[in-house]
C-alpha cells in the first residue's frame, strides 16, 4: 500500500506537463512554478490539518496506531475527489482532450518509449537534473536537517527548533512562483538567455546564502538568513521548470520526470553528507559549494532554436505567442 501511495507522488510530473500545455509561453514558467510551489506547501498544510484532527482522537481514548490510520482518511478522500474532478471536469489542452485531437488527426501518436529515450539522451535534461538536485534536493534536505541544526548549533528545544525550521517550507507560498515569474519576464525581454540568466543568478545566490547560513552564529541572524536562503531555493525550483518545457517539447513529460527525480537524488546525496560529516555546519558548507558549482552549468545548456547563456540567438520562427505545441515526431523517432 505504501508503494502505491508513493507512486501517487508522480502526479507532480503530470501536473508540470499538463500546465506546460495549458498555458502560453509568456506565463508557462509562472504557472509551473505556482503549481509546484503550492504542491510543496500542501505537505506542510497537510501536517497541520492532520495534527489538528489527530489530537481530538487521542482524547476519545483511541490508540495512537488506530488514530493515525483513521485520520489518513482525510487526505485519501481529498485526493480521490480531486482525481475525479481532473478526470471529468478538466481538458487536456486548450484545444480539447488528446483523445479527440488524435481521433481527428490533429495530434500525432508519440511512443512513450521513444519520448523517454529522446528525453534521456538530451544533454540538457541532465544539466537541469543536477540543478534541480541543488534546489528541490536542498529543500528536501532542509526539511530533515534544519530542526536538528538549530538544536545542535543553538541549543533550541525540539519544539522550538521544529517551529523555526517550518518557516523554510512556508516560503513555498510565493517563492517558487516568483522564480517562474522572473523567468517569464526575462524571457519576454531576452528570450531563452533571459531564463538561463535567472536560473544562474538564483542558484548562485542560493549557494552563497547557504555558506552565510553555515557561518552565522547568532540565532536571529540565522533565522533571517534561512528565510532568504529558502526564497532563493524555491525560486530556483520555479525557474528550472520555466526551462524544462523548451528542452524538447514532444518529450516534455519524460524530461519533467527525469528532472523531478533530480530533486530526490539530490536529497539522497546531501543527506549522505549530513550523515557522514561530524558537524552539520561542515555539511552545509559542502552543500553551498556544490550549489555554486551547479550555477555554472547553465553555460552548457544549448537548446535547439534558442540562445544559450553566452552565445547564439533565438530562432524567430520558434519565438511566438501561444501554448507550447506538440510538434510532429522527428523522422528518427518515427523509425524507432
């Protein structure tokens, strides 16, 4: 059962693909960022709601095991009815459902295997994978490490440390959306180069804030720095998914899935650093240096038809208004 519950988390990737199809190029970064950020925020809201419902059950004399199993009914019901609404109320794209578009010959059939292969063999996918590991992976790591850090470094109680650490997640309310919005605005002015500049600056600022956070000895100062650090972390997540839909439009779903997995992979990698190093402060310094290095990877992103960070120009035949379309598969993909 836990396996299937975990698989439900894959809905994040489908949402990113869906929003890339539903919104125009001018706002796709903001749309993807908001849906992703509010999804992350939902984790914190769920904890509050679940906790609020859990304690009254204890007062009824219900055992702890039965109480938490009972309260899990709430997210299950919400998820079920959300799924029903998506299925019967929403459209796949502004032009209608894919089934109808394919039926009338307005949309090509694209092999899922060919889509994944094309996405996986795209070098840009793996650069974004590493950069997302240094943004969402950092957020996941902070969710686990922040409270323990404030206990270890500032002698806070468990309750106080947890309350301080929770501030990090609440920045999802707006910070990820800000990253996507900044990506869209710079894209309007400078095309893809604008998106890459935003991505690079946000990751560089994030890495710098991690290093400052690790070397802040004052509790109040550490909290302020953590808030700023959190804003850059989540803004970088938003800017990453402002780039993803452009890498290879027919394979956006596969690319979004691979890049999304980078977040979990980054959390595992940074988690090992926190377990292996004697002090959390040293782990934060390692994390900051890795993030700064990832910012430089933007120079190696070369998307067909678009300018890179340092050279090239956008193809005027590609730049235009409208939603990101699903073009015909390449001849190589058809042969595959």
